[in-house]
């Protein structure tokens, strides 16, 4: 019985859908159906539009809106995450694959699909080996700078379709701006009017009624307008024919040389896509109490969605922010909503793709521009300006390099800068000189309470707010010597408050021994207070505790001070006693 139960638990662990599917409640159905229909309708114009960003024919956007979503519904731990094509990942696909093949060619399509396979495989590997934490190396300023740059690149690339002018696709904003300025006199005004009105409608509904599928409304209006007035004959560019039918299974062409070229792009996408998905999934999870989002399982679920999808001609997909938010708002309770959304996309593929023949590209450009405007991040830079100018510099450098040089270069630069800043901070951590709060046993930072704390010329109390290891031991030693020198010849005791020291390494052990020896020779005692158990164990095994004496280790700073005062008093008594004996002997 126990073995059978354990097997059931194990199966549920690997297939999260078995946690909600057998316990499905009738009252959830209405919300799931409403959400599924809404997201399915949203996905159709978005799928077509995002495929355009990726440099792929519209049909591949619809395939990507369908297959990964079905796979995720069974393997994902979030019950509201809506998986499919997204703007930023589509841009990375276009910029990455364009270095290997010309956009729109068969090779380009083939490589974009292979990219989905590689990305999915990497995500599964990361999930299986619980490497989801690696995404933490993409710090918030790096993400903010990168997404804002991506939004600018995506938006400027849509000017071609919004204005009806000949602007070459590019991933450098300076080239796009120059190209747009050069061709500004050739604006096709009917195209621009359609796009501008579409943007106004989309922004209005986004602000005042998010539940209404505004994208579908402008799509329908645009199709009717073009068809009734034959606008395609007077310069308005349209989508044209979209093939009918569900995606068929197709074996990939595994070319080792191409795989090695795509590997860096796939790695970038694996992290970026996971970060997008886990961020929105965690945000939505806070509004629900009946399930828990598990990052490594999310990696596996999204990875399998991309890997399986690649055999059905999908390009990289992940969880979409706007779709997930709408999914939750409309009332999705379980991933059944995603299956219904996929069904809507499937019906469209089977029967309704000819309806999109007259869809103006200006409307797709409007949908994309409104969608990516939300990626422009003004909040984080504003906040960083007030409390972390170094991180603001990292954000701006990431943004500038991504926007002007390249996407991979921008992300890599941001990560390198973040890690460099982390290393720099760890080599020079915060050190505080402490003084006593009057009439208490509490000790606080002198620089924060200047003139309010009690200090003694004979005692130096130092708090080191970091682990003590090879990269910062010299800094620790130098600052200790500096503060000791400031005390001068009156210094008799140094107390190292160890409450903030979480660990020590061999370099720290050798340095501490050197410090103890040095100050012993100078006649200055060294004591530790508040050492944590693991740190105390290491110091004990390494002989540091034996070197200073167990009597020099204390639970609190006050105990160390009291012990020093007691020794001082005893010495004074001892000196007076010997003087008394001396005088008596005379």
C-alpha cells in the first residue's frame, strides 16, 4: 500500500496536472472557459504579430501559440501562466538567427525552429539539475536595461509597417533612426492613419477595459476596411495568404556546425524566457493559495514545451506577461484554460486563416508597439537614482550597448558588470566601529549615532559585515590597523564582533593568526564576541581559539568589555598590593 502511494506521489511530482485534474471542481469551469476563449482570441493577432518580429511567416506564430501551451498545461506548476510567443524573445530569435541566414528564407525558418529545440533542451537540463538559481546572475538593473532597449528596437522596427516606408530591419537603434529620417517624406498616409487609429483604440481599451480583446477588434475592423475599400490596391500592405491546417510532425535537421552557432543564442533565450515566465508566475501565485510555483519544474515544463513544439514547427515560446494577467483577471482557475485557448488557435488554423488575408500590417505594427511600450521600464531607473547610482550606471550601460551594438553583447556586458560589482563589494564590505548606547548593553555604529554613543580610548570594537575570505582579508587587516592606529598608545583591547561573519576560509585563518601575533607583541588583547557556531567550529579546529584563549571568546560585546574591566581592576588591585608589600618591607 505504501509503495503504491509513493508511486502515486512520484507521478504527481513529475506530472503536476495530476494534482488538479482529478480534483477538478465544477465551479471552476466557467472561469476556465471564459479565460480560455479570451486568451485564445488574444493569441491569434499576437501570434501573427510576434512572428513578424521574429522574421517568420505568420503561420509559425500560430503554431507557437498552440503546441507549447498544450505541453505546459500538463507539466507546469502555475495554473494561470499563458505560454506562447512573446515580443522580446521574438526579437532575440530574429537578431540571433539573422547572423546565420537571411530573414524569410527556408534556412532562417529551419534555424529558428532548431533554436526552439536547443533552448528547450537546455531548460530541461537546467531544471533536472536544479540550476534555476543561475538566472539570479541577471540582476534587476540588467533586466531593466535590456528590456527597455529591446522595446525600443522592436518599436522602431515597426515604423516600416506603421508608416508604410522602406526601412530595413535592424537591431541597432541609430541605424533605424537614420533610416526612418531618410525615408520620412515617403509616408503612406492611409497606412499611417490605420496604424495610428489602431494604437489609440488599443491604448484606450488597455487603460479602461482590459478584459475586452482590443487586438481582435482592431484586426476585424482593419480587415473589413481593407476589403470594402480595396486599400491593398492603393499602397496599404497586407499579411496575405496564411496556410490552413494544424502543424504536422517534422524531423529537425541537426547540423553540428549550425548548432554550435546557435548555442549562445539558445543559452541567452533559455535564461531570458525562464526569467520572464517565473517572474509573472510568481507574481500571480501571490493571489492564490491552492498551489505553489516551483522554479525548477517550471524550467522543465517550458523546456518540454519548446522541445516538443520544435518538432511541430514552433519557434521559442515562454510565459507572456499581458496574457497571463488577463488570464488571471478573467477567472482562470486551472491550466484547462490554456487547453481551451490552444483549441481556439487550433480551430483558427484549421478553418479561419483565410480571414486574415486582408489584415493590414500597420495594425500588427500597432499591436506590437502598444505591447512593447509596457516593456519600457521607467520605475527602476528612477528608484536607483535615489539609492544606488552604481546599479543605475550598469542599467544604462546595458541599455546603451543592447540598443546600439547588439542584444547578446548587451546582456553579457550587464552580467559581467553585475558580477564585477558583486566581487568589488565583497572585497570591501561594510565595517563599523561600535560604541555603547548610554545606560544599555547595546552597541551601535559610531558613524550613524555620532556624539550619542559612549566610547573608551582603551577599547576598539569592530564589526565586519561579511564573510571573511581570501578576497577581503587584506581589507579587514588594513582597516583594523588603521582604526587601531587612530586609537594610539592608549589602546589595550580589540573586540571583533562576529555576529555578521557567516563563514571563514583558510586565508582568513592565516590572517587572523597573523593579527593575533602582531597585537600580542604590541601588548594589545584581541577578543571575539557573538561568533556563530559554524564559524566558531572552524576557528577552533584551525587553532585560532587556542591561540587567543577560550577566555577571550564571549557571547556578547558587553561581556567582553566587562571581562576586560574586571581584569583591569584586578591588575590595579595587584599593583596596589605589591606597592603596599614593598612599602611594608621597608
